[in-house]
């Protein structure tokens, strides 16, 4: 089945996709522009305290120095710096100096997060903390779990650094050539990596990536996409960054039939180790519009499935209609886990956020001073096991007021500096009214659409974004394609959902 899907997909993909053939030398940003772009990104990003980080660039190589107050902030700074156009690599000399938390409390908080996490709750992971330095040991069944453990620890207040010594024990033996074929297929249909000269070799489940990419973000993304694939034991990233090379971008979407795109999506979902093998999917495609139906066991997997689909080459829109049927837990236990998450999170502790749970449906309330803090609270809760629905009623205080023209200029400048949106920045029209940004225009892929939305959202003074960007030449019926999850789809597409859930 895997071979047939690949042949059907790539037979048309090769015809419909091609690189931008142009000399990029004259268009590469100089070091001063790279510096400015990174500093602007840090200044606007609510996850990063830019005043503590010094940025210097030479020949596209960026050095970050200074002090931040938590490990997650440092990791976000590294990630966002790599997204700026022209960055070849980032040298990290940032020092993490968090507020003091006793080592035994840090260990307890991490273990509690692991136990409540929908990905790691059944894994036996040992945690040791010494002066804020955390070491993880134990065994997990996939590299994606290893990655999830690192992410969770980095977000716990008081952590200075992590040494992840978790051993990946593959659950089944898969031929190296099959893993290689899966990886090549995954890379070629990813909207950010398609068309790049990336080679893959596999021996005993250990993957070696080689070849060239045009940006530090692409190098990291290729590695991340690899570790999410099932049956991977380890990844060695030997990709070389050369910004003068072609970017692997497309100037139009490949012309896939609905059935070819559907098969590509199903293959992507099947290969992602973060999605349970018990999940079931019904994918319907019409002219690039994907309706994702089916059943998953966690709200986190619902979110991951949508991310997977929107990053497949040829997708123009995703309607996520997946239902969540989680493991049954008591409402008080879920509330306790959520409150512990809020009390230990580097960004949300001390904000007084509240969570109430009824029949595994969670409602969040409270007040925060940034739109991202509200978003982060929802993301954190969706990772907890046993939750079928999250209603985020957290209120955001009024943002600082800026003139509409100033906000519009800042967003347009940031779109032009961001590697993911630089080539299509001139195609995006930005309008501002009372702190709400509306994006109009045409982009070439869904990833660009989402990154443009994120850039606008992470601009000080913006409290909401209405993203009206179109992907390619797809016709968009906004009133039909916008829908109010979770209420609309339950009534319209899945009558009897409530009774079905409670009878289980």
C-alpha cells in the first residue's frame, strides 16, 4: 500500500513542483539586516525578554549572548533567530538564571507533568535535579517521546538545563530501507522541505541526514520531522546550510488530484509516532480543502493531526472535525493536574488562572496581559490525558495602543525579514483596526499562511488576527470554511455525539 501511495503522489508531484531558479547572491540580507530582523523578532515575541539577549552576526552566523530567566525562553530565542532570512547557524552562549526553586520541588513538578501528560503518562522516566540541572534516564518507545520529555522539562519553573539520557527502545523491527523510503517521502511532501537536495541513509534505525539546505530553520525542521517518524532509534544531522542555494520553494502548488492528496495525507498521519495507532481517520479532499474526520484518543493528537495535514504539499485549507474519545478519568483529578501545570509553568505561574472540568470537558478562566499567554494555557491543557474538549474563556487585557499605520508597518517589515514569508511578503496586504490585524492576499502554501498569522499575532499591540490569506488559486468561501469548534461540528456533522461518548 505504501508503494502505491508514493507512486501515485510523486507521479504528479514531480510535474507540478519545481525550484525557484534564480541567483540569490544579490538578494541575501547583510549581517546588519539579519541582526535587525532577529532583534525585532525578539522584541515582539511575548515568550522572549529581549532586553537580556545580545545579538551579533558575521557572515550569516549569529551569536546570542546574555541572560534569560528560564530555559524555555532561551529555546524560543534560538528557534526564532533561525527563522530570520539569511541565518546560516546560531551560536548559543545564553546563560539561564531562573528564579530559585528547590531541587526536590523541581523533580516533583516534572514527575507530575510526566504522569499527567497524554504522551508520557505510561512511561517510566527517572528524574534527578541538582542546582537546577535536570537529568532524565529511562526508556521510551520513540524519539518523539524523548523530544516531548525535553519540551516538558524546559517549561518547568526553576530549570537551568537538561541532559536527556532517555533510551529509545523500538517496539518493532523495521527494515532500514523501509525507514529510508518513509523519510524521503515525508521530506518531499513537507511544505518547507520539498525540492531540497536532502539525502537519507539508515542503519539499524539510526538516520543520517546529508545534503544542503538554504536556512538554519530548514536544517532543524528536517531533523525534527525525522524524529517524529515511527521506528527511529537516533538522528544524526549532517545537513549543510548554504543560503546561496535554491530554497526549495515553489511558485505554485502541485496539481494533485483529490485522491492523490488524500493518500499523501493518510500516509503522513500513519507515519507520525505522536499519533496513536488506535486513531482512525476519514479524510475527504475537495480542490485542496481537507476535511479531517475520525476519532483520536487525546486533544493533543487532534492538534498534531491538523498540523500534519496542513504541512502536506497541496493542502489549501484544513477543517479539523476530529472527535476526541479519551481515557476516562475523574473530573477532580483532571482539575488537579491542570492547576499543577499552571502553578509550575514558567509563563503562567502566579497568574491565578482557573480550570473547571465537567464530564471531561474543561473550561479555562482568568485574566492575562498577552494573547499568547491565553494561547499557551490552552496548549498546555490539551496535552493532559483524559480531556475531550477545552473551552478557553481566559480574558486578555487591552493591549497597548499604537497607531494603525505604525502597526501595519511593523508587521510588513517582520514578514519581509522572516525566512518563511520573505518571498511572499509583498503579496500580503495588512490592514489594522483597533488592534485587530486582517491579512489578505495569496500565498503559495499553508505553512506560509500560518507563519504570517503568527508573525502578526506576535506583534505588540495586536490582540486578534483575521487571516484571510488564500493558498494558491483555491476559491475560498469564508463563511462556509470558517466554523466554530467544537459546537458547530458536533451538531452538524456528528449527531448523537454526546450520547455516544457517555455510553462508552
